[in-house]
């Protein structure tokens, strides 16, 4: 009979081989050619093109040159490398998505190393948590169906947390090594902030944690690097902030200051109205309620609490809501148990990240995605706390036995996530009649409209459209934004707009200008997409 020490390496190798195989099957099968329904991903690709072409970090789609976005530049800079390698759009779209797919593979590796080395978890427990995060359906969707920054940010944030923790635990006698570790940590914290402004919580948390751990020199080194990196971007973005006229021309969240978006009832949507400081507690409570009643359950059972097909909504019944509340309590219990046992950098940054999320007027689930590895971890630690509480009356507690049981739960969550991915793949490639994936079918209509726009609109014409970066990427025409209810004719005249190109993932109502101007083309699909010539009555 083989000993455990001999069989463990085989089991470990088989587990890793299984996850690698699943990754090489699921991610390519979920990869698609969709871009633009979320709008921001088209902006990222356009900004990457601007950097690669040498035109600087500007909105190259705009008729007015030199308009600079407020979005941090790290992710567009990564996409710029793709443009340099392959400059033909949309043939290079899969390479943009490959960046996020590779980032998710990195998430698996870094998460495993973090939970193994810094949290003391067993091999299979750490691997189960890492695998559950890599195959989390919403993150797989972000990597394969969009060019959003979530997956890249998840990797950078995770790496920053691991680096700061390693810096705090490094041998103080090796001063050169600890300062090098602080420099790496500062660079990763800066990169996280330059990828998404939501990473701002890492900055104070990392400095305070190192001070709390009595690593003053490392805290100072990290603070200097962050000040030089993140501070330079903050100063640059303030100095080159878009003017009032430029903001009127584009009217996009890509150039609206965060200070302005923060007070909008729905960030980035001026039509939603503004809130006052007195309404902030109500916003925070509403967002927390959304997380507890809807999103916490999706951490473990995504397909029960969220639709596996993007764009569809799951309406939860009372039993589902109470289950989600139970999961939220377990996550909170797990956090409290870990903070009491040994507070690490994660216990500093986790509440700060959640605080930034609940203060913002937007769907909370998107903000939670970069925290998925930690939410799964805390959920399991909550189960551990419950188990330990009831097991303390028995003969004794065996830590290795507890971790084996938790590993079984982690791998069950992983298996559930894999199942939901294959369920989506089956729906995509073998749909029942009338049950095609809406995410793909609507993009087919929009892409056809873009091809028509490229064929019918003069090369030097300026276009007003609902998704300006997408029209520019497909047609090369200069674009300005148009927002509901499409009654912005004075703005269009100032920008020299000749055509309107209406794109959408939902059925569009006829714009008022349609009654006064010629419809150049109307797509025969259900969405009512159209091209309107403003110069022709």
C-alpha cells in the first residue's frame, strides 16, 4: 500500500492537469466576437489604438482633437501592445480578449500561491478556491465576451495583496530585499489604481498595514512609489481635464469627472438625476441590501441567483433571498474569524474595497467580481467557524480533517461553476428553437448595421451615435455621442454632424428627428437600428 506522501504528488498533479484541461476547453469555447454592448470595452480598445498609433491618450474618434479621458490608462496601454502586434480590427479582437483570458489564468496561479503560502491552506483547499475563481461564470464572461478591465484588475489587485503581505512578513535583517519587496508592492498597488480607480483603497490600506506591522521603511518606500506613479496620473488628469465644450460634444462617462458621477443617482447617467449628501446613507443601505439579498448567494451558486446568459434577469423568490442572506452572514463570519485569528493585509483592504463599492451609484455585482477569490475564501472560513463551534464539544479538533472537508466544499463550488459554463456553452452552440443567446444575436444586428454605415457614409462625415467608439473602430468615421431622447440637434450642428447611427441591444423607439429627415437605412431586425441623414429632409 502506497503511503500518503507518495500518493499526494500524484493527486496534486492530476488535480492541476484537470484544471488546466478545463481551462483550455471552457475559455476557447466561450470566446466570441462581441464587443461594445457594455460601451466601456469599446472605449478601452479605442484608447489602446490611440496609444499604439502615437496620437497620445486621447479620444481619436472625436472631431475635436486632444480630448483626454478620465479613465486610468493602464489597461488601454496593455491593449496598445495588441494593436502593435496585430493592427487589423476586428480580426485582432480575439487577441484583446486573450489578454483577459491570460489574466484569469494568472488569477488561478497567484490565488493558489497566496492561499497556500500566506493563509496556510492545504494544497487542495487552496487549489479549489483558485479554480472556483478562475471558472466563476461572470469572470469567464468578462474575459471571453467583453474587453473590460475586470479580469486584468482582479489579477493585479490579487498580486498586490500577495506582494504587500510578503513584504510585511519578509526578514527585516535583509534590508535590501525588504526594500525591493516594498518597491514591487508599490508598483503593483500603483498599477491597480491605474487600471481601475476602485483600486484606490489599496493605497491607504497598504501604507497603514505596513505601519501597523512596524515596517516603517517599507511603508515609506511604498508611499513614495505610489505618490510618483498614481500621483502623477492624478495631476495629469486634472491638468488635462476636458473642457465644458468637449464634455458637451462627447457627453460620455469616459470624460465626466468621478466627482460629478459620484453624485448622479446612477453614475455616468445625467438623466438619472442627482442626490444630496443626506441621501448617501440611503444609497449605502440600498447597495448593502443588494449585496446581501442578491449577490452573496451568487458567490457559491451563480446559476441559481444570476442568469447564466448575459442580459437576462433572474427574479428571486423569498427562499432564494433568505439563502443569499445566509451566505452573506457566513462571509461576514468568515471575515470576522480570520481577522480575530490573524489580521493580514487582506483584512485591511477588504472592507475598504467594499466601502468604495457601496458608496457608488451603480450595480454592485460588477464591483464584487475582483473580490470573488476572497469572497469564496471567507465563505469557506465562515463554514469553518460554524464547524469548529459545534465540534468543540467532541473529542477534539483535527485541523487537517477540517481542511479536507473545506477542500471538498471548495471543489464542489468549482464543479458547480464548471457546470454552469458548460450549460452556457450548450445553449450557445445547440440552442433550442427561439432560445438563441441574446448577447450574440443582438450583436449580429449591430455588426450588420456597422457594415452598412461603413458602406453608406462618406469617409469625411461626422456621425452622432449611441456607441461612439464602436462606430469609429468599425468605420473610421469621426463620432460624437448621442443620448436619449436624441434631441440634441444644436449640439450636432456645432460638431458638424451629418449622420445618426443608432445602435442598441434593446428595441429602439423612433427618434424625433426621423420625422424630419431621411432614413438612409433601417435594419430589418427586431431592434429597429437605423441610419439617418440630417442633411436630407
